[in-house]
C-alpha cells in the first residue's frame, strides 16, 4: 500500500508542527502550507489524498481555497476551525468540505476522521457494480457518476450518499443511517452536516437536468424516488 499524503494548510506554526509530527509518526507523508495561496500551489504539486484546512488565515482564507480548489479537484477536505458558530461550519460544507473539527481537537479524533475519508474516497467493489436510475448512472468501481451521459464531479461524501440511495431506492434513510453509511464519527452537528451534503448533491444532479430524485421525508430523513413527479 502506497504512503498517503496529507496536506496541512494552517497559518499557525504550532498547529502545523503538531499535526505533522503526529501524522508522520502514524505513517503518513505530510506536507504543509501557511496560507491558502501556498496551499493551492502545494496541492497542485503534491496531489494530496486528504487536505486539512484552516478557515481563518490572512490573505486567502479557507473558504476561498475551497472555492478555487473545488473547480477541478475532489480531494477530501477536513476543515480545522476555531469558529464555534454552526453557520460558519455549514458554509464550509456547502462549498465542498467533507468534514470539520473544532479547535482545539484531539489527535486521535483527527486520525479517525482522516482514515474514514481515505476509506470513503478509495472504496471499490470486488465485482463492478453499475447503478442506474432514470437519467443517473453510478459506476462504483470507477467511482464515476453521469447525468444524461454527462459526467458529474462529486466529493467522496456525496458519491457515497448517492450510492446508498441508488442501492436501496424507496428506502427512507434517517440522518444517522446516512452517517453510518459514510462510516462517520458522530459529533455535535453531524446530522446537520448530512443535510448540507444532501443539498450539495441535489444541486449538482439538478444542474445537469436530473429531476428531484432525492426526497425529504419530513421528520425522518431522505429517500431516493425512481419516479419523481
């Protein structure tokens, strides 16, 4: 198994050093950057498997980094934020982050979140599975999604959610069901994170002309309707 590369983008010298030392000891190749612009250059050069991204940085902050980076890359991103307002975290998720940790955070929890995202982004099936529903085609082996034969770029979290829905159309999933499907680590606000991922997924599918396949079941969760009205 090849060594996974983690990119840490944070303007705090102590945070970068602490995270690099710990993750290096866990067998990862760790590269760092102290601002968003340098982070973009480093990401292009190193092609990381997971990005740990601070929100509050001088110059280019974490939000702007995601806006630019997500134009052509779907690498899993974990936000590292000192902000405690839920709305601040939601903005990051809406822009395309996969997860977040509030500072100060424990190294073991950080490691668990990284491993979850690596599993999620690297999942493949022993036997190729292609799921189809209406205008949507999902190839689990190649991890590709198309709407009306046009490719749709999804984050690892969005891909896994769509796979869950299309594998069991009509089933009502609670938010905790979906978090379990993502191998998620429950934390405060995790159910809210699922809502944001679903909203992003819907927007990407509908932008390519797919109708409203993912329905909200009020008070319960979500389901995939193969015959949307």
